[in-house]
């Protein structure tokens, strides 16, 4: 989950002014009520940062410390998540598992990719959209970079691509398309909850697959939690990890976190929140939400990520993803 730096439009007054102008009829009533519920989710008007009070450990690390493969986290594309702040916990988990986690602050070249085994890209943006999360959203990656990443993966590299809610799907749309994924520049919102979004076997949105099962009972994940992201359409050969049902709605605002009665929307059933796939000799995991791998807090005390108790299985899921991308199973 990420948010627009122009926070004044997230106030109750903004939403109420739009809701007041709605023509209440049968066709719009349910959507109107849905918008009103959005107003109540007030943590969205606060800035999110690293929760540096949250500590996490990794039992039975895969490698000795700093002896594992190199993982590059892309920080060269105005990324909302970096190792120094919002993805600090992400990096710490993988470092404690023995991986060498490094920032890639430059543009992506084949020479740089040859230095790593796994490339992680989370919430990239074009520089023009850093403080303007409003259409038009420009591509974060050049055609040359996309071709290089695709060539590298097909030759045996591993990509972990994460793009959260609007505007991030649009910024990474062309990169995702190179691997057959169709990103939707939307917000995937649970109709019944305004905080964490739970996926498990009970609601049948968590799908059984090797990344969920891990390599044995100690690595099996039975619940995943996300904190508002996007939905996408995977290629036919991909394996879904999380698939939405009709309790979710997809909203398509022109500006991030700005919703009104004209905001296009559709039922989320049939779209996915996470998937993985093989590409030539390489592998890719694609997730539609970023905060699930963080530990963040807002200035009003609200928390998102692994520091939310119900999301504790997300850590094992992250390790399963990385181990799969590392070819461990």
C-alpha cells in the first residue's frame, strides 16, 4: 500500500462533498455506500514510514550470513520502497536468511544484472509522477531496460515484480506485459473490510501451490494478508497465488485515493493478486501489493505489514518466494 503525496484530497470533506452530490437510486446506492466506507479508513491521510520498533528474526537461515546469492532491489526508478526506509524489513528478512541484498540505484543494464541472481522491483515510478499520482502515468522503464530484463530472465535470471495500487500498475505496465501479465491501474478493495485484507483456504482466495506449501509443513502458509493493492490478469501458463472473489471491487480513479460517483469500477472476481511463472530458463513472481512485505507505521499510530499480528505468515511467504526464485524447489 502506498499513498499520494497530495494528501489534502483525502480529507473527509472532499469525500463528503462528492457523496452529497450523488443522485441516490438503485443503480448507485451500493457504490455510494462503498465510497462512504472509504471515508472511514482515516489512516490513508497519514504518511507511512518504517516501523523501526519492529524486530524480526529468521530461524534456520538458508545460507550463512552474507554467503547467499546477490539480490538487487531496484532503487533507480523513483521507487516508493527502498532498503533504507519502507523496505528495510524486507531486506532484513532476506539478509538474515543469508542473502546479499543490495540496492540497484542505476538504470538496469545486462552487466548489472549479471551481478545478481534475483532482481526485485517494487513500486517503480517515472520521475514526473513522483509527487503527481494522477493521470497520465508515464512508464517507469525504457524499452531497452524491459528488453534487457526479459532477456536476462529467459536466460536464467529470476524476477520478483511488485506493483501496488494506482499509479504503480500503469508505471510498470509495459514491463509486466513483456512477461504476459496485464496490470490494471486500479485499487482492489475488500467490500467488507477497511483495513487488512485476508486470504485463506476458508474464503478460497488463497490457492494451493508450491509457493504456498513451501518445502514442508514448517514452511506451509495458510493465511496471507495484504493492505490494498491492484488486480491483474496473468498469462495462461502462470500459477495463481491469490485470486479475488466477488467480495472485492476494483476502482479506477484518475488520481490516486480520489474517489467519487464517477469513478469506474467492476467486480474483482476473475482477477488475481499474485501469480508466478516460468520464462525460458528463468522465473518470475508477480504480486499486486507491496506493504505485505514491510513493517510500516503512520503518524497516527496505524500499522501495516508484518507488524500487524494477523500478517505474521507473510514472512514465510516472502522466504518461500525467494527460495523458489533461487531454485531451491
